[in-house]
């Protein structure tokens, strides 16, 4: 079965193929997701969908240290996950709620243009001037839409490549940012070493049972993943599912009835399992994420944040991770006031030097 119902995440799963060391064939998972989509329409009522299922499994692929068997069409040079959103514009994060902004507008000092900031990023120049890119698309030459870079000199940027009139390279940059333009203050360094993994929580909150964790069977957590997914996402209080790559434990989070969740999952999976209780359902986190990343193409309402780089659900952290070009702490404070502390984590691509 190859119909992906127009869902790009399922298509990406299929393209990923088998992942070394995990025992999970994500092409098979994509097929299974489609079969269960046909059989279990109740997932939608419970907040699930093929897209949500694919995102869960894709998250396991990213956080489990299993590697990627395919080359996604959207990537982030600094390792941040951009599977959920590739922003049409790369602007500074800012709250678009007039009620929240009204009284504070006169007091807003604006962006700090004196503090040196740094990031690992791709600099791309297609002839119209260099841009600072945290999300690039397509094969070489890469394409992106990011802030302009002032003071850039390719003669001081080793390791650049040029093709089809486009020059680019992956660098660690240092400079200042005024909300629209990044001004370099030091020569760039070549970005070396492995790309940092995306910010995710993969720990197992349950203590190891007496006698140790039960055997995960011949195929390991792959069996647990395939068995637990349809049961977990159908739970009315479902909040998340992830695999602990160290303990190799299937984790399921719910908000109200962990005993029921464990009983239903144990009917299909007898391997290592931790069922924990958290505050927010997956449906609630999806709603918050959608509010934060909704674009003009999909909604007539103004987005809460101006063109974030990405927005995704951290299953193990029971939170939304919002990736923006730069936040000096004010956006995090605003979202804490809006949603509650710890519900949204603002991940700033640009961070202060040192």
C-alpha cells in the first residue's frame, strides 16, 4: 500500500527506509500507518491522525540515535527539527496578540543590537546578497529565505561551495541581530563535528522494576513501537509516546488513567513499558503548536508568532518546542504568561556568545 493520503510526514517515513541498529523499517511503519488509518477512524476523534502517527514515529527516528536512512528535503544545519514547519519567511519571533502587546508597546525597548550572538547556520548567497539560513531546502545549491547578512566577506569564509551561481557554506557565525539583519562582528569558522540533536526529552520516568526490564523480544523496541502505537493514540487521555534509546523502553504518557493505559497496552506488548501521567493531552499540545505556527496559507487568523522556524511537540517533555531565530527571553516570558510555565519552550537559534 503506497497511498499516503497526501501526508508529507508519512511520505518522509517511507523515504527513510530501514534505520541501522533500531530494527525499525520506517517504510513498513508508513504502510502500517495507512492500514490503521483505514481501520481506526476513531483516532481523529481522539486527536490522532496519520500525520500525528507519522510525527510520533519520525520523532522516535530522530531522538533514538538511530540515524536517518534517507535524505529529507528540509534540513537544519544546527540540528533543529524542521519537519513540522518550514517558515516562508525567517523573521524574529514576536507576539502578534494586540491585547498582549498594547500596553507594553510604548515600553518595548526593541531588539538588543549590541550583544554578540552566535549560531551554527548555512550562509547562502544567490547573487542578491548573503542570507543566514537555519532551514535549507532542496539539493545543492541549497535554497532558503533568511535574514540578510551584513559585513560578510566570502574571502574570509573558508570551505564555501559554488554551483549554478549560488555560493554557500556551513559556518559558526558571530554577530549582532536587529530583527531583520545579522551583522557579522568576527570572521566565521567552518562548522565541524556532528550536528547537535534536536531538543527532545527521552528519559524514562519509571524506575526499573525489580528483576530488571522484561525482554523486548527478537525485534526489540520495533515490536513495542508497532504494538503500542495504535492502542496509545486511541486513548482519550493520550499525551505522548517515545522510546528511551538508553534503556530501550517504550514510554506512553496519559493525563488521567495510567492503569487503563497500561492494561490496554499490555494486551499487545509485554516488553519494557513505562506509563506515566502528565498534565497536557496531545490534543492540547497540538492546538498550542498550531496556534504558534499557523501561517497565512493555512489560516486567515494572524499567527501568534511571526514566522517561527519550526514548531513541534516534545512527547517526553509534554511541551511544545518553538524554534525561532532569536529570543532574548521576552518571548519565553510572554508564552509562559499565555500558556503557563513549561508548556512552550522557546529554542533560540541565535544565542549570546559565551
